[in-house]
């Protein structure tokens, strides 16, 4: 996968573009007299995200970013770019909605709510902003943790700290997976609704909502990749074991990484990837010793 950081020259460049879009949308919202509560809530979300982007920008200019691998950097850049695109699209819509308004909240707000699924559009953007903020915060915290831990001797206390971080990231990944599934269900339902639509306007509105949901799904998927890589890096630092891309389809079985481990975890480092056991195949990869492991799942 191509690294979006290369296209923008640096991580700071990606962050800067997202920051510009966020601040520009904040400026436009502040220019709306008596903005509805939902728009005001959106503004607060944008302000909160801008603070996190500032922290990320400071991190990208320091040494902590080096602890993210290329895939994580790429996914983080995609997350930021998706956020930028979502803000830009919403800004265009906002300008269209308020173009002929005479600072009369009811006039423009009631008009656009009738013609479009505007409230759903705003809520979707708010979810994307929250996901982006949460992903960036987790990345910053994990980058800083990895940087500090690598400079000191590994202790049980540090291992427990890393284990806690792993649990937090795992929880975030689980939540993200649930959200991806929910969005997929919504897209499927909108497809059914579109098929049953009896007017061009309804079909157009449905297509617009689906486009927003697809953008939300893309943001969630890129966030999941970031979290997955943060978990991998954290676990590797604690155990010395990094295992990726394991395929056990059609009855395949694998044991991957260390096993009976007479050596203490962390003393033996392994980076294992692209392992497959298909069609009832079996395999043991990455140090074994006494093994057995219940006669390898009772052959």
C-alpha cells in the first residue's frame, strides 16, 4: 500500500491540511447567527479535534513518530485525510444551505431539514470527528509510551503498563468493529430503501446518505488499521513477539510464536508474518522446545 505521508511530504503536512479544514469549518459555523443546537454541538466537536491535531502536529515534528511502522503511518494519514474530506464536503453543503439566508435560523434550517437528511449527515460527521480524535489520542499516547519504555530497563511494572495499554487498544478495536458492522447494516438498509424509492428526489437523497455512510465506514476501517498496528507494536515491546497475517482457513491449524518458552518473554524476539495452513494443514512456527500443547490439539 502506498504511503500517503510521501504524497504530502511529511506527517506534519497531512496533519496541517486536516487542521486547515477543521478550522475553516469552525470559522464558517461561527459566522452563522443563532446557529441551531446541533450545529453548535458540531462546532464543539471540531474545536476538540483541533486541540488533538495540535498535539499530533507537535508529535510528528519530534522523535515519537518513528515508533509507528509504515502501515500505521499510512493508515493514520488516511484517517486524517478522510476527516479533511468530510469537513470540506460538509462545508460545501453548509455554504449551499445558508447562501440565501438572512441570518434567520428557522428560514434556512427548516428548509434544508425538509429536503435532505441533514441531521443524519451532521451526526455522521460528528461520529467521524470523534473517531478521528480517539484514534489520534490513542496513537499519541501509545507513541509516547513506547518511546519512554524503550529508553529504560523492562520491569514487571512496565510490562503491566504495556498490558493495560494493550487491553485499552483491544477494547477500542472491538468497538470499532461493531461500528463498522452497524454502518454496513445501515448502508444495506439504505440500498433496500433506494430500490423501493418512488421518486427521483428520494433516490437522490438516499444516494447522498449512502455516500456519507461510506465515508464513515472508510474512516472506521483506517482507524482499525492504526489500532491494530499500535497493538502489535505494544505487544512486541512487551513480549518480543510480533505475529501478523496468519491464515488458517479450511481446517488449517497453526501454533505460532514461542510456546513452552524456557527463555523469558522479551529475551527472544520474533517478527513472523504471512503464515498459512490451509485445507487441514498443520504447522508449528517460531521456536518450540517440549511442545505437546495437548498433543497439538489432539491430532
